[in-house]
C-alpha cells in the first residue's frame, strides 16, 4: 500500500507546492464524502471484508457489478467504489 501513498504525496515535493488542511479537519472531509455517497443513494459498509468482486463483461470490458463479503453475502450494485490495488 506504500506505492499509492507515495504517488499521492509526490505532488507535495514539487516546486511551489502548498500543503493545506480542510476546514474542520480531516473528519469533515470524510463526513462530506459519506454525505455525498448517501445523497446519491449509496451505502457505506465499514469493517466489511470483500472476498470477491463480481465482474461481468459489458461493452467488451469487465465491469464490477457487486461484491461477495467474507460472510457469504452478495451485494449487487450499479456502481462499486473500491480502493483495491489493481
């Protein structure tokens, strides 16, 4: 997981870069993301280990259409947001 963090942080070392903090702290950023997700009909599932991403071929490429959790539950979705390394 170090590579994605290093890539993200690399911009901070460019000439003229400025490190700013969100108003209200990092928690306010997280709460805004969750609110946006829920306002668009999404659901955030914390502490849910994904065992498998469900893929289907659509328009000649694989699309994620849901997940299978470690307890066996299948969750189908029109959109899946994941930070899984590819």
